[in-house]
C-alpha cells in the first residue's frame, strides 16, 4: 500500500485516479505543521512506499509566514524521510524550480548550485536537504508551473479572466516548463516502482513539461486551444511586482528521469486533455 500525504492538491487528485488503492492523508489525519505526527503516521501505517504531494505553496504569503513554510516544506518532509528510512521503503517528494535563482538562460541540471530568491524556495530547499540527509531510499522530483482541471493554477485563472476580459497583460520574460499534475502523478508512481526495483537509483530528478515557454506564450496557447478571443500583451516581470520573487529562468534539464523510466511530457498534449476535461476545447 502506498501512503500519500495530501488529498486535495492537484497531484493528489491525479494520484487518486491512478492509484485508488493508496491511502491518502489530508490535513485532518496528518498536520504537516507537526513533523513528528507525520512520521508517526508512516510508522503506524507501515506502507510499501510514501509520496509527499503536500506543501505550503503560497509564494507571496511565505514572506510573512517563513516559520510555518519552513516547517511544512522543510522539517515535515525530513521527518517523513526518516520514518521511511526506518522502514527501508521508498520516499518520493515533490520539489520546485524555486530552489534556483533563475539566472541565465540555460536549463538547470539536478546538481546545479541552488540559490533560492525567497522564503518559499528556501523552505523547499530545506526539505530537499532534510530528505537526502535521512539516508533512505528517496526520489526528489523538482517540477514547475503545475496545471490541471482542478485546484488553483494558471490555466484555470486564464480561462476565468477570459470570461470578462478580451485583453490581458502577461509576463513574457519568465520562461519554464508547464507541467500537468496528471503527468507528475504518473511520474511519482513510476518513481516508486523504479526505487523498489533499484534502490541505488535514489537521488534528485527534474521533471517538467516540454518545450520551455514564457507565461505570455503559454497563455496565448491556452486561449488558442480553448477558442477564447483574448489579446495577450507582453510585459516584463519588472512591471508585475510581487512580495515573493519568482525565478526568471525556470528551465529544468529533464534528461535524468530516464534513470527511473520516466520520460519528459509534452505540455501541449497535456493542455489539450485538461481543457477537454474542463469542457472548453474548441
């Protein structure tokens, strides 16, 4: 039995479709602000593997809530990883491109130097370090720009705005790989299988949609595929100020997941599926 932390996040919903036999722990059963309770939940359930899909994801609010973000994204995954190491079972943890500073234009490799720009990225990096330090069998999947037919994400936001707006200004100098939650869920399950067969494959992996694209061009594709007549006007990120800094370059080098039997997804195909699920395809 696979134990999954989170019931309602985008990836957890997709995991439930693909692994309905798994046990899903929501906030009522596993409070990530209590790392010890998370570890105890794992030791009590004695699963065959654990996937942590839960996280503190409020990038801007994290600047005011650094301690809780660090606990949920940092100490809790570390406690989970330690419990998994005790049971000698795989632990799959989802991380983010925000552990990098976004400098340059080249894709970041898994072993590239980390340098988070804000509290959210720092909290996720603390989690990565704690998971690795636990000494167990783990896979950290760094991903970016998650979207799906549920939850809060860019695709649903653009569709909502298109209901009342025919012109939008969107950042064009932030570039990355939009990644469907469904693809991330499938990758997590494949990572479990791979680690069970080959524990030596443990490590940090990058998993994001291809090809890389700017937020503005991604929005254009959303409107084109959904048949929404919205004019997208490019603006630099300097004109869109937020409390939490975003990396300008979110490109991830995704060649290494092949070691887990995982291939990089095409976000165009995934976007088509999501829009079909939402009933807004042309």
